[in-house]
């Protein structure tokens, strides 16, 4: 960086602080745990990420190299550089192969860990909005989480009972997912979960809900949908996964999913947990029946 660029950068940062503005920051959003939501401010100094003790953000995860990546201030913002890490550094799932400017609200992935980059004039409000989002969203797949699923299903069950309208739940998981992690590693497993979520999210209707139930298990809530259309939706999911291999680090993975479909038409007293259990029971039957199939009832 030239002396003039650095001088301009310092002036800009000083003016920002004097005007009451806030610096940029990285917010830890994945994996979940004690570090989730932790904010690491970015200023005039470079910020190093890695497993070693001499890093500004120390990440105790085997997917992270000892000196993995660095975020540096430049004249027009902040740039990210990979430091020759084993598993790479990514911005919005694009590999960082040369120093790259990171934009507001982008995702920075270091090994198995994901951070949200926030900057701008109202960063405090953005930070609290992000913390709320983390309470209802799965950090890895960017779809809704188990907590939001139960709340949504509770509301829709009440509406189904009140108006005597159908409501469907599709439960599904990835067949033999453990072998993916065992053979290719957890980075590949995380990639599969993100890629699967992205494929399915494209055809979920606005009024419906797609959520990560936990682990490799997912749930789709279909509002005002009877059994035939719910089964059709489940078959579409099955084909979407089975017909297109997952590509990771030169490997091609042919994966399948098993699905269970349960439908209610305004049953009094039915709880979200009971409806989910029904769908999960049909999912279990799909597994027992040979996998890569839909079972409903």
C-alpha cells in the first residue's frame, strides 16, 4: 500500500470515528456454540485468523491451518488473503486465490468456520439484526433452523384446524451421510449440506418453509397442500438430489435422500412434535425399504 493510500485510509477511519460511526467487524455464525455471535472488530491493523496462538482470531478446529488467512485494511475497504492454508479461504463460497475485497454482508469461510462481514454507518443495528437472524437460521445452510420450524408449524397447525385446510410435512435426510464424512472429511460433508439446501431452496414456494431439522435431516412444510401434491414435491426433491452428482475437490459424489410425508386436515389437538414424528416414522420406513424413496401416509 502506498503512503498516500495509507494516509487516505487513516484519514477516512479517523473521520469515521470522529463522526460517531463504527468500524467493520466479523461475526462468528458457524459452527454453533459459545463463539456464535462473537464480534471481532476490524480497524487499521491487519487481523489474522488461524489455529496458532499468535492469531487475532484463534480457531481451534482441525480444518483450519495454523496461519490460515488475513483481513487487511486498504484504501477502499478490507481485503482478504489466504496464507497458503490447507483447506482454503472462501468469500461467499468462492475461493480466495488472490487478495480480494470483501463486501458488506458477505460470508467469509475459513476451513469449517463461517463469519459474516459487516460494515457501514449503522453497524450496531446490523449486528443486532444478525444476532436475531442467528436465532432462527442455520448458519451453515442459510435456511431456517429447528426452532423456527417448530414455531412456524405451530402457527400453521392452528390455521389448518381453524379453516379445516390440509397441511403437509416432508421429512428427509441424506442416505449414508456418515460415509461422506468418513471418506472425504467434514469439509465435504458441510459442502454437501450447503449444496443440497441451495438446490431445494430454489423451488420452495414463498408461503412454505424449508428448514434444517438437525444434522443431515431436513423438513419441508407445505401450506394448504394435500397428500398427492406433497408426494409430488417429495419426489421432485428425491430426483433433484439423485440425478445430479455433488462435485467436491475433484471427487464426484452420487448421493440420494429418503423421504417421509405426513398430512393433516385440521385434526384437533395435533401438535408440531406429533406431526413431525409421523413424517419421521415414514422416513424411517423409506430407509428400511431400501433408501432413495418416498413413503407417505
